[in-house]
C-alpha cells in the first residue's frame, strides 16, 4: 500500500450514493494526478479523488484529466502528505 493510500485510507468513500448518470464513464479516464483512481465495474468506470474521498462526477473527471496541475485539492493533498511524512 502506497503512502497516498495509507494517507487517504480513512477518507474512502464510505456510503457514498452513486448516481450512475453523473458518475459512470464509458471510456477509461486518465489523469496524471497522484490522487486520481479509476475503478472498473462491468465494462464501465468510475473515478475517485483520494483527497476528497469520494467518487467524481463526469464533469469533475474532465477537470482532473486536463487541469490536474492547478487543482486546489491536489495542492491540499500534497501539503497534507508532506505534513504526515516530514
Ligand atoms: S480533484 Fe484534484 S486532487 Fe482530486 S483527483 Fe482530481 S485533480 Fe487530483
């Protein structure tokens, strides 16, 4: 388990309501953000942000794919990682 996984372990999307029309993706998403995770289920996909601890909507995934470098949540995640691993 990576340190990112350990860091976010307590923040996983417990009990999040998945609304298929806004969360399901029919092509595998891709982002260079280290906090971006993809879950495959029955030929479709969902993406999760390990900082937010929840699945992302389709609109959010597009931002993670294209604008991950400037994402404010990524900055928060990186800072929290640094603080937990001085
Ligand atoms: S919301 Fe930001 S921190 Fe979370 S996966 Fe997307 S780019 Fe990364």
